[in-house]
């Protein structure tokens, strides 16, 4: 439970830290990525609920924006910051040292701005293609599932920085069998919400995205950083929505 508490404190801006049960020792924060999928139940649940409630009052396209904002408020745009830094680093750096230096810079560059613009445009456009009930269901599945997939990067890559040079001063530990079991439950159980097996074709997209990004990170920086984790999650999630829309438009409608 302390590992889950640390993950909720680390990946959200909600005041969990005020509660005694969530005041855990610093060493538990090295495990937070292994319990990332648990946080997905919270962030995905809030986002889906916000979408459904807002759609009862506002036009659907406005409700989608409100849903997006709800998760940004909960996470403090932590993952979006990682996405921007990832594109700045990998877009503007030619060597490992240069890429890591750019990603650590708090200033956002051209690649980062462009990545966020296209990310939000695609996210918004893809959700807009789905009816309300499919969009809410997709959010409940995509958030924890893609956090689960992204958390597996520690099994394939080592941390590219040291604890001293890390922005969060935290180096994630590789996933143990116990953590893998818990993470798998929270990450894979949402797939049971899928109404038809043909929807499972959509998960091919985030898996391919994960493999492609792992290859890129290994080639460029021989590892990963916290920014890479944020970028991995958002890009895997975006690719899953792309797969869901393709399935919906070609196999359902």
C-alpha cells in the first residue's frame, strides 16, 4: 500500500500528502513507476466522469476540452511537460549528452511546442470521432492500460542519468515480480470492459509505439529518463485512441 500511496503522491497534484497514510519514506518513490497503472484508475476515472457530466450541460466538443483539462489539473501537466522535453531533446540533440542536457532545460523549445500542439489536436480530434459512451469507455481503458505498458520500459532500459542529475532526484527501480503482478491487475483488468473482441485489435497500436520508442531511446541515449516516461505514456495512449477510432469506423459502424 505504501508503494501505491507514493505513486499517487508523485503522479498527481492532489493533496494526498496531507493524509498520514500517504506520508511514506523517500525510498518508496523509486517504485512509483511500477504502480503507475494504479494511478490510471484515478486519472482515467476522473477524466471519463468529467466528459460524461460536462456533456450533459455543454456541447460534446466542449465536454472533451473540459475532460482534457480535468486530467491536466490532477497531474499538473506532468506528462505533457515530459512530452515537450522529450521532443525538444530528441529533436534538437545529436549526442546523448546533448539530448539529456536539452531535456533537463526548463525552457520549452520549438519541437516541444509543436509536439504539444499536435498532441492536443490529435487527442481532441480522435475523441470527437467517438460517441460519448465509447469515448468514456475508451478513456477508462486507455489511461491505466497505457500507463501499464509504459511502466515496462524499466525492464528493457536502464536509467540514462544518475540520481544527482535527475530532475526529480529519483531513479526508478526495475519491476519486481510482486510489482508486476499488481501492475498487471490494474493495467489489464480494464480490458475486460471491451464489449467485443475485435476492439482488442486496437492494442496493437500502443504496443508497436512502445517498441518503436524503446528502440529509439536505446539508440539515442542508451536508456530512459522521467521525461521519456511521460512521452511514452502519452504517445502510447494517443496511438490506442487512433486504433480504437480505426476499429470503430471500419469494423463497428
